[in-house]
């Protein structure tokens, strides 16, 4: 399940893309447009900055901006920046210990297929595709 944090991170990225005029966009403006608490957005934006998806400028005239063009972001990378890896089941997670039941697990192929579909879906969608035309 994608949490509120992941959904809001996507909304912030879309807002930054839609409002891009070359100047940093104040977080209070994003919060007002998106009707999300500025305090909560501070947490989300901090994670987006740490992931290298947005950059911030402090002080008067400060705010946030995208680091790349909207078409250069996948929805998957945005979601994973706040959600962490989007694994369906723990045995498919990177670095997971080998499951002793893997060879007998009748559901493992189902989970693996779902994992590929989910990954390909989110990483196949670009931020630019979600913007209004």
C-alpha cells in the first residue's frame, strides 16, 4: 500500500513541475495549493532533497525546485524516495535471506509476477505524463 507520504510526495513533485518558472517555489505556496500541512510537507521535502529529486534554496526568495525535467523522473523513484522499496512480499526484497520454502512455494511465481508488474508500471510512468496537457 502506498502511504499518504508517498502520495503527497508525488503531489509535491507535480506541483513543482506545474509551477516551474525558473525560480524556487516556497513550501508555503505548495502547501496552500495542495491543502497539505506545511509541517508535514517539510518532512516529505527533506526526503526528496536527500534523494536528489529536488533542491532547496534558503532565505528570502527561497523554496524548492526540481533537479531535472519532469520527463526525467519516474513515478517509481519518487514513491521509493519516501516509501522505501515497493516490495510485495519480504522474500522478494533485495538482500532478503533465502526462503527455505522457495522451492516448494506455489505462490512465489504469483508474487514475483506481481512484483514485476508493479515495478514496471511505476517505473514506466513519467512525472510529465501526470501533468495536465
